[in-house]
C-alpha cells in the first residue's frame, strides 16, 4: 500500500509516520523503485501499537525505542502494555531480536540472575541462550523485575519469601487463561473475523487484569479478616458446644454430689 492508504488505515498523518520511521520504530518499507515505498500490514500493526502505547500508557517515543532495544528498565509497568509491545516488536523485529538480555534487568533487580533461575524452576519464565548470553522474553523480563520489586518491599529470602513461591500464581494464571480462552472462543467462533477478535483480546488483556486485581483485593481482605484477629493474632477456633441434653446431665450430677452420694443418702 502507498503512504496515502497507510494514513487512511491508521488515522495517522504522514509527518508522524515519517517520525516513527526516522527514530526506528517501524520497519523500512519495500522500495521496488528509488522513489517508491510500499507499506504492508506490519506497518499498520506497528503504528497502531505505538499509538496505543502513547495514548494508554503515555510513553514517549524515546522510551518505546529503548524498550525495543532491550532496555528492561524502560519497560512500562502494567501487563496490558506488553500486548502492544509484542505487536510492535512482531512488526519490526523477528522472534530472536525481540528477546531481552538477562543482564539488562540488573538495574531494576540486582539479583536477576539467581531469581531468573528460581523462577524458571517454578515454571514462571523460560531462559534461553543467544550468542553465549542468557536472554528472555519481555514478559519474562517483567516477571523477574517484579520479583525484585517484591524483595525491595521487604519480601526477602531471610523471612522465607523465595522466588519459587511464584509457582502458586503460575498455576492460577494457567488455569484462568485456559478458562478465559475456552469461553471466549466458544462465544466468538463463527461470529467474528480474526481481526476484530484479536482487537477484543488486546482490549480484554488490560481491562480484565484490572477486574481480576479488584476481585483479588477483595478476596485478600476477606481472608485477612478471617485468618487474623484484630489484635494481630490468628483467630482461635471455637470449640463446638455440646448438645442441650448432655449439657443438662453432667452439671446436675456434679451439683448433687454424684449418683453414688444420692444412693447412700437414700
């Protein structure tokens, strides 16, 4: 497609598109002739991803470029942004180039190397090697960085908070994702084209994450009220009361001195 069609498809003017090209956010177009540029669906997807990252997460172009170059410290907070980043990366780079060096996470998490090994054992991330260097996906880099944030907040190994604890979230996430996708496909299959369905999934990644966060917060507060007493001690379990008949028999014997004493007085 020509520039005019690309503008119409994305709603972005050519001056802005040229800025994206100049700073390296878009792949170079095919040039069948010196003064002719052909753009494809990859350019449409990349431009839409940049627009969403700017609109939804207020990321400047310089920060988006740093993330694409593998700077994990520039990665925005919020898992919803990863869907847009992956779409942009897929348009601009191949799969290998989209990987982040593990060493790039050290600024955010000084123990990234050890944490990454533990998180891989827990099934949370996948470590790979490229050119003798350990690398991981952007989503996995975010997970390693987030565990560093937990440690910085006091959740240390000295207190028993080891990275392997993330395993409970891995199991929960996989089960939830399986149910979500099963339900989604059961509803939209045969009713929506692939493009609109993909847009719905991208939208849901951010919205449903917030919904789940709100539900989880409610559940955590309820569990705290249930498992912890107001004074900060575990709630004592109540001993079940005996049936009424039993409660009336034993005290009566005790008050009158017992059955043996009644027999002697008779």
